[in-house]
């Protein structure tokens, strides 16, 4: 368990503005803490037409249930690649989305979602299906299906009362999951200053290139300036695909993760977005921006500080799903925020008791 | 001009069967000849949002108009990659399809179409559009467009009276442009034996892998056995992406095209389908199968015989459109069928007078 001391401040005026794609209701600290569980790269629906596909989704459910019962988080963050849409021969992928959120939903825990590169990826026809055996289950699939768009998936996510996800401004299209979220002290309302601000960004991929656009950067700059003009409220940011900034500070792949980094898996090269348009510079200039969290690289779960003075941490989540490449022990990154004191960053692996390690 | 002598026979019983996806009305020889013009790789709509895109489509129209006026063909065959769908930010690509067929339509000439790999390809977002300038013409484009499917494009093509295209059997899905077409003597009807049978196949690509499936092969076998059981009627086959059979007989790229091959451009390596499931073997076993025609490789226009006893020719068409890679002189392959005698295979280039060579 690694502790990163981040001092909090509490003075300021709250500016709740719907223009910023803010979540509708408010989330509050529970006593002195606010705990977030990151579920990254669940890849529901992978190999949907093969026997092991549905089985692996059952295993992913077990990981999530284990983590939720052990940690009792106040907020779950689905950090992209919730689906493997490129394996789905159907018009409507929302059934798989419902499966992915169900463990959280059943426990009445709030959540927020961002998109990864697989969530709206086009179906990839296996060449085998064009041999003599033909297309498996062909009678049960729609001809000329076109998959499910980000907008449709987000509308589905938002249809649940426990979802804090927001379909971001149309001006940021084709990126969709762009929004901010404020977390308040136990007894305060959303008319007061929050204790924590979370930013969610759509880092693209699938139906369009893997990047955070200039317009998204400009949107982030506006929102952050408005919500937190004096940079007093601590902030965290969440998106799916690592930026060039992660490449710049990555420990050599395969090397042991050493202080000031934390984590336990460092077995891949960072696979960054196709272009970096200034987002990381903007983030690292904000002294209130404490850490960013991404998924995408299943073989990485480290958390390292940038070289900037602000000591922002760049973190990978942990591969939570049995869908997606790699057999590293599944788990979930837990962020435990201590009111007026620290953020504790822990890595909880569903594999600690060996149950989930296959 | 190269002549390939192919003896014709005329005895037999016509079996007109809708199961085979046969065209509805009939086409007839004009006196002793039947002339076909192949328009391959037109790539309409390429760079649709840039100035030079629409301009190049105008040039492609001029090539087609020139060829149609010079050759006065009885049938135009659109040999795939009629569109560059991956450049189109719109729900409906049929306007571009209408542009592509318009020169043929205006002259009241019949046509038949097959799909190439670009006709239903997903839109490829340029990374540039995510910079500060944003998406050009964003206000005029549909958000969350999904492109136009093969089925929709084929329905549009078939809505014109002069189209002999057929949406093939649903059992061959996701391939669509699979059908046969019979050409009759000048005064005969479609109740008599044809003088020529044409087969059209969808060789995939775009929304699914580039191949001719086992089911398509089996469909072809059934149709050909039923329509031409004694293999007396000469046959030709048309699809977009070359098969492995083309690779096997290709003259070394860059080498001069020599007898028994004909043609004038040999400046690329053949880019074949991803797998060969027995289609070429089946074709070459039919002594009635005289030649096959493909597009796809813009830098090839040769026509070479297979090594099989039947002397089937495998031919490339000529890159007709200004859309698509390569600046080799545009043109169209012309197949001139002489009743009871020969098929003449000519290459007519729109560039003979230098007008179209840019």
C-alpha cells in the first residue's frame, strides 16, 4: 500500500454549471473517506459465439463482486473497454453493457464510465466463418447489423439511476464520454465547494483515432478553470488510452517497479494515443491535478510521478476482466481519498487468494 | 489488340431459374457481337471533403464518357471499388453511386455491378480533424453516421431500370453481389439457350474479410451445373479482388508483358484475397469458363492464361477512376464477343490522346 500525501484546501465558491456536463445528483464522502474502485478492460462479450467467451464473463463478474464486497467503494469507475464490440454480431451491444455493470448495480453502488477503443469497434469477421462450416448460429443473428454507437451505449448507461456518466457536449463529437463530477463532504450539498473533482475523457479508438482532441483539451481547460479557478480543490482525471506522458516516465518494461513508483506489474511497453496535442502539459501545470488513471495496457499497473513540480501521478489501473489479452492476475485499482488529509492508492487484486488466477 | 479464339456451341436447353439470382430481363447480342466495358476502381467520393476529390470524380466521368462514346458497349460492368466509402462522412453513399453510374445511365446502356473492398468500408477519420481546426463542414454532417451497407447500395443500384445487378441469395451473406446473367442471340428470348453466361461474385473486403467463401463456391457450382450442365455455353466470371490463382501465373512485376499474356501495365505485385478455398480449381476445371476479370490492383492490366488444359484467361481490368492510388493512364478493359467465333479482348485507354493522363 503506497501513500501519497496531498494537502487539501476548502475555501472557494462552487460553480455548478450544466454546460460542463456535470453529473445531475451529488456524491458525498462517507465520514472522512471516499473510495473509488477502477474496473478496467472488462471486455464483456469477447468470443461471444464461443463457449469460453460467456464463461470468462462469469469470471469477470466474480472479480468485481469480490472487490466490491471487500472494498465497499462509494464509486465504481468503468475505465473503458467495457465491451469487446468487435466480437459481437448484433445490432445491440447494450445487453453486454448491462452484464458488465450488474455487480455494481446489484449492490446499489454509483458508477461513472468512459469509453475505450473496443467499446464501439466494428465487428471483425473471423476468416474461419467463411469455410464449409459457415457462420455459427447464423439463423439467430441479424443480417446487416452495424453495431452500437458510443452515443447509444452512453444513453443506455445513463438510463440507470446509479450511473453518474454523462454524454458530453455534442461539440466534442465523435468523442462522447467527456464530463466532470464533483464529490462533496458528508453533509454538504452540491451548492457548496466540493472536496474532490473528477474529470472523465474519451480517449477515442474503435470508430475513430485513439486520441484526446484539441477541442477536448480546450473543453477541459474551460471546465477546470470554471470549477476550480484557484486550483484549491484536488482533482483526478480518468481516460482509457495512455498518453505520450506515460511513455516519457515509464520504468523500463520488465524492470522492477521502484519508489517513487508503486505497482506490481510492468511487463509491457506503453501503447500510447496516436498523437499528443498538449493535454498532458495542461494537466501537469495544474497544481490541483493529483493523478490520472488509464487502462488499455493489461500488463501494466504502475503509478509513477511526472517530473513536473506538481507531483502529479500517472497511473495504470489493473486489468479486471477475463476478456482481453493477457493472463496477469485480475484485480482492480482502489483509490481511497481521506478527507482533509491524503489520497491512499492501493492495488487490490482479486487474485490474492488465488481464486481468480487462471 | 489481342485475339483469343474460343469456339462456340449452341445446343442445349435453357434453364432459367430465379433461384440462381438471374437478372430479370434479357440482354441480346447486337448482330454478331456483344461488347462489354469494364469500369474498375472508380473510387467515387474519395477525398470528398477536399477540393480535389470532387474534381477527380469529374475526370472519372470524362474517362467513362469517352469510352462509352467510342465503344458503344452493350453492357457496362462496374467491377468494384465504385466508391471510396472510407472517405464519406454521411449516412447515405448512394448519391456517389448515382454519380458513378450516371454516364452509363444517360446513354441508356445496361450495367451490372459487383462490390469491391472500398464500397462499404467504414469511415476513416483523418487525425488532422482532431486538431485545433476541427472537423471541416461539421455542421453539415450527421453525427453518429454509420455508412451504407452492401445491401443498401445494391438495392439502390437495382432501382434503376438499366441495372442487371442482383442482390444474391441471403444464404451467401455477408457477400451480396453474387448472381448469374445470360446473354442471348439477337432475336432469341430468354427461353432459349444463351450465347454467353456471365457470373458475378462478391470477393469481400470492407466490412468483412477479402475472400470468396465456401458457400459462394458451392453456389457457383450449383448455378453453373444447372445453367450450363454440358459446359457448352461459353462463360466469363467477374469479381473484384484477385485470387491466389492470379499470383501463381503473374509475370514478374516490372517485367514486359509477353505472349501468351496481353496488356500494357505490370507495375505491381498481385494483392490477392486472404484465402483461396477452391474457387480457382473449380473454375479451371470448366472447359466452358473462358476468362475471369478482376480489378483492385491499379498498376496491373495484364491478361494471362492459366496452366490448365482449358486455357482459361485470368485478366485484370484497367483502373478507370481518378480516385484510388496510382497515376497510370486511366482506361477501361473492353471485351468484344463475336457470335459463333471469338472473344476479342482489347484494352482501350482513355489516355490514348493524352487528355486523361494527369
